[in-house]
């Protein structure tokens, strides 16, 4: 699934496709392209329209990458992990979100639904100034949202550890008393 937002001439709009002329910083356009569960069409967009390095494209569409930052001529490629936890489950997982950060664009790639990306997409739908702030600010907002999603999971883990610690100390005390 491809979602494209373009900010140009003071307006932000959702569009169906990427116009190659928007990639030129002189166009005055600021572009955010979000690719969820990328397939062959998304791979071609990354390779042919954006012209990203083949290794970065391969990494972006692969199932799992470790967090990293790589510089390429004209853009930065970043892989970060967002947290995914289901309520009432005892485990959590991380999902990678890949970022291609250029002078006037941000491309995000992720294999499944992302709460962070969904939240930023909703904000972009309501507030034109979000894309006007530029690709670095948009990436910062997205990463900040990803980090915010870690807090409840860590608090739950901390509570579970506290409970286990209390049980361990209670069992140790009961053994000593016996």
C-alpha cells in the first residue's frame, strides 16, 4: 500500500502517485511517501523513481533488518525498530521502520501496520504545516511517536518484574521460616 502526501504552494494534499519532478529540491515540493507491506510496485518506486541504492532497497523490503544508519549521496537511510505488543500477551516484538531521508522528501517503509505511522498520517491529514516543516521534522515526529509507544510496554515489564521479585522474596522468606 502506498500513501503519498505532497506539500507544495502552501498546501498539503494526499495524491495517488509520485511525480518525479517533485524529487528536485528546486520544485518547492515536500514529499512524504509511506510504503506498507511493499511488493514489486513499491520496489520499483524505490529503485526507479527515487533511484535509491539497490542494497538499501533490498534491505528496506526485506523482512527484518537491524537498526542502522547509512549515508548515500543525496540521502540518509535509517532503520529503526518500533515496538509491537498485543494487550494481555506476555511477549512483545519489534518491527522495523525504514526511512529514506532526502532534502525534500521522506520515504517510510514498514512490513505491517504501524501505530506511529498511522498517527502521523492522521496529523498530516488535519494539519498542513506538518509537511511544510520539512522531512527532518517529519522524521523526528515519527521517531518521537515510536519512542512514546515503548513507554507502556516497558512499564508493564517493570510491573511484572516487580511482581516476580515480590514472589521470589516471599518464597525465600517462607523457606527460611519453615
